[in-house]
């Protein structure tokens, strides 16, 4: 029979199983009890662990139940090394242990910590307890390292160890009990049914109960936020047009090169590792310079370097970000900002620096040779529901001599109206996070998204002293507070430890004009992340922040849930090759070198929530039909659901981005409320100088031809590509794509224009409009 009211159906199910509820509760308590495994035996015996350094050693007590003794490396070489002792989790669950770490050499010469899926977490104290969640098949273990391989090694003792057991094809006794109990419940309902007509209902109740058991067995992680209102505070009010009209005399200090932000990437060895993998052969996209879009030149390195009267560093790579609304186009690149009309006419008399917009000291005062604030990793954003533009950056603090300090800040400039050329309210937050294990940190690579109730900033908490990511953090800011220009807007922080390998660049979703926000579950914001530890993966991290409507309250009550979902297989990228050409900087300083370009990583580049679907784009290595490995991209359209506390998202469509014999860098996607849009990227390789292109896409079809709207003029010739610096040209860490209120797609990506350059770099950005 058919039921129009599911609640009525559920009620009838409850009636038929009520007499068995007490017995069922007992059965469930037995059936759902997680298997415990104490001691270093079975799947966690010493033979199951892998030791990567022969100069280290591991020893168990006689029965494997009491302790593990792990000794670090010490070969007297005087060079840094470390020993890892790792094992794969036999099942999903929690790993716990007590530890006691000691070293006669002490810090910083020797160090120790634990590993979760390849991510190193230093011990906060010499003795303590560690607990973390793990998925089946993921690795964990311990690391002992030395900076000089001299003196006494570090020694680690592990006690009170427990870890999850694996599952078997044959149900465990507890599961068997539950299944028989549920089947019995269905039979009971059958017998109690007074009419044949109701017997199918009783059987359906049993199936629902069994299916509910299956759903409840899915692995999910939950996080509760902490309200930290008062930590993001209003510090200034500035006006973009007034700043652009201000006059001052430029300094005459030395033209200083900037060390690129983030970890220097050395990827020349990835190709050999990928050669052992079986990458799918992807159909090649065609390339055409005939395009249905329009474009104009955006910000260049020349603009960025000469903003703020030249009191800037020379920065590479260029990281473009674009926002569109009310007839304005706001572009931010590194620490420079400009506003344009929809036709590409500059509205500010000159490019301004974000230092000026944030009301802080110049990055480098060339009259005094003093260092100031160096903001980086810029993101701009327009929120249509409160009609505000945002400019967000992070900064590590420096003293006036340029020495890095252990403190950091996050800057948020929000327009006071829908005009990005006018007044901004500036908020500042100390992001050092001293109390968090693995910090002091900087809020690296901030990303923005929004739902109906909040604006969300996700960051990777990066400890520059250790050169590693400590964890991830999500900041939820009340839109109502922002719209009211609050001195300290309502703010909630979610601290996310690195336990699954997907706690990295957790990208919040944006919703295009005309599309509906997700308002069930008290308001919900989706996030998506890719693995940061594996060379290949067919899984994405899916996150949902629920009950976001409580951001309208002084004390919000929200829950963040994470699960892993299937995705197109993606692969870590190698470097990208270039077409030979004139290299003014390289030929003058390093003749004979044609730089490779950093191919990036597999972090998610864009997430759009529209029409109840998530549109995701990320980087991936691909292979053409000639067997050549290339830098490319992957995309997926997901159908996310959050029902009865269970998060899921099957893949509706997926695909890859590849141009034969050439490379696609930093793909980002935007779609309208109807699912029509485009993917933007840089096209570069033996046949193309770095140029700006895009590929049309919609809910049911994908274009077959790349529209190369801004062909590159010369090779990338920036200072990071040569031996005295990075030795590998840094390219923009991201592209940008958004939807305007009229349904047009606006995109910004890096390319090499025929435009004025500086001595040290020649990158530029193209701003593209496409009406699908």
C-alpha cells in the first residue's frame, strides 16, 4: 500500500514493534558495542609494523600487552633523518595510548610524535595520553627524528595501547544478534497484523530497521564548535576611493625579492613515482581561440609590486580572486586590489594594496627600509543576501627588520554598502592559537563560503617553525552581526585535528544568485576536501555544518559532521613543462634554463551548492593516449543529503580535464542556479605559453573544446623558477569563478600577458565573462 505521510507510516511501524522495544534495546546494546582490542598483538603485533630506518629499533615486552619501546635513529652522519614505525588500522575506530618520550640531546636536536595517515603530530609534553579516530586501512604510528644524527637518540615508550579490530565477512556475534532481533521484530509484526493488508507494512518496518542499522554503521566524525565572539574585532574604517587618490613619495630602498608564501615545492621526483601507477587514459579536449566569452586584463605583477607607492614586495605566484555584484567587478591578487566596471574600466584611480585597505603599515617601507605587515593568500567575495563585498587575508607578523615572529593575524575587510569602491569596515583576529597543540600557527590559505545565516572562513593552521600543517580550522561568522556592522560579530570556531588525512583545505560552498540556500536541519553549509597525504585517492571528505540559523543567537549551537564519499580517482600532480621562448630575467641571470611550473596539488579548488547539488573541481594528474603524464583536473557533480544524522553524497556525473601533450592548471568551476556554467584554468605546455582558458559545462553535458580566450605571450619567467630561489616556478595556487546576478559566469586565472612587467616576474591575470 502507498503512504503519503511518512510520519504516519513510521507511527504504524512503532505500534507494531512496541512490545519488542525493551528486548530490542538490550539486543542493540550488545550488537552495536564496538570491538575492543587492547595490547600490541594480533594485527598490531611488532611484525605488523613497518620501520623505515634501519638505525632505529622497536621492541615489545614478552607478551605484547604491556609496552612498546621505540628508539630513534643515530648514525653519526651529522645530517637530519627520522624513523617512522607505522601500521595500518585493522578497522575503523579509536586509537589510544600513553607515551613517555625522552632524549638526552633534547629539543631541538631530537624530536618525537605520532603519525596519522602520514601526518606528523609532535608530542606536546614528555609524557601524556593520545587519542584519535582512524579509518580502516589508514596508517598510523610513531616518528622519532634528529636534526644531526649525533649524540643519544630519542626513546619512546608506549603503554596502555588499544586500537580498533577489523570487520569480517561473517557478521560478528553482536551483529548477528542485532540482525536476528530485527528479523524477529518483523516476524512479530507479521503475526500481530490483523489484516493481510497490513502485513507488508510490518515487513517494511523490519526492512527499515535493518537499513537503519546499516546507515548507523557508517563512519562519521562529529565536531562541536566553541563560541569565541570578541576575538574578531573591528579595528579600522577605510575608504577604497580615498586611498586610491592619496599622494605620497615613494621610497628609494633596495628592490627586495619576496620569498614565496607557503612551503617551497620540490616535485621533480613525482613523475617516477606516478610511472608505476595505472592512470586512466582521458579523452583529450580540443583547443580553440574562437570564444563565446569576453575578457580584459586584470591585475599583474607590475600592478601588485607598485601598489602603495612601491612599498611592496615582489611576490610570486599570483593568486587571483574575483567577486561580482551591483555592476562591480572586484579583483584581488596577493596584496593588491582593483575594482572594474562590467566592461573592464578601472574604477579606482590606482591599484591599492590590501595594507592600505586594512589600515596597516606598508609591507616594506622603502624610505626607511623597515618591514611592516605582509598580508597574503587573498580571497575576495560578494554576498548577495547582505549586499556586501569581502576582502580576506592572513599575515604572519614580522619585526621591522623582517624577522618572523611567532604571532599571526587574519584580516577581514567588509564593504559598508554594495559599493566596493567606498567605505570598508576592517576586522582583525589574532590567529596564533597558542593553546592549540601544534601551534603557534598562521591561518594559512583562507577560503570563503556562505549560507543563509553565516559567512565561513576555513584555514589550514600552519606551524612555520616545524614547516607543517598542524590541523584545520573553520570560523563561522554571523551574517546578521556583519550586516549590523557589529564591533565584534558573533563568531564560532571549529578546531579539526588531522585524523583522516582530509582535514586540509576544507573548502566551504558558495551559492550563486537565484539558487536557494539549504535551510533544513536548522540551516546547513557544505564543505568538501581532498586528501593531503596520498598520491592517489578515490575519496573526498564531505562536511556539513548544521543548525547554522543559531548564528543569529549570542550563543550558537552548531554541529560539524564529516564523512568520506566516493569520487573520481585523482592523482598527485608532477611539474608542468613550458614552450620555449624569450626569458628576459632567466637569460640575464641563468642562461640555458627553461623553468618548469609547479603543477600544484589535489586540494579542492571550488565548491558550488546549486539546485540541491554540489559542483566540485580539483587538480589531478592525467594521462593522454600517447602515454604522457600531464597536469590536469577532475570534477564531480554530487547529490548531497543529510538525513537522520547521516551525511552522504553519491556522484551524479564526473570527468577529467586534459589537453593532449599540454597541461591544465588550477581548475575552478562556477554554475548558475540552473546548473549552467564553466570551468576556468591556465593552459600551458610544449604547444602553449601560459594562457587563460575555460570549458563550458552544465548539469547534463560537458564541452569538448577549451576556449583559449587569452593566449599566453611568453613563458613564465619569474624569480621562483631559477636556482637562486625555489628552482620551480610557482604558479597561482588557485583560479576563481563566480556567478553574477544576471547569470553570467565571471572567472579569473593566471596567464602571461603582453603587458608591462617588472624585473623579477611577468605574470598577469585575465578576467573573463561568459554567458552560458
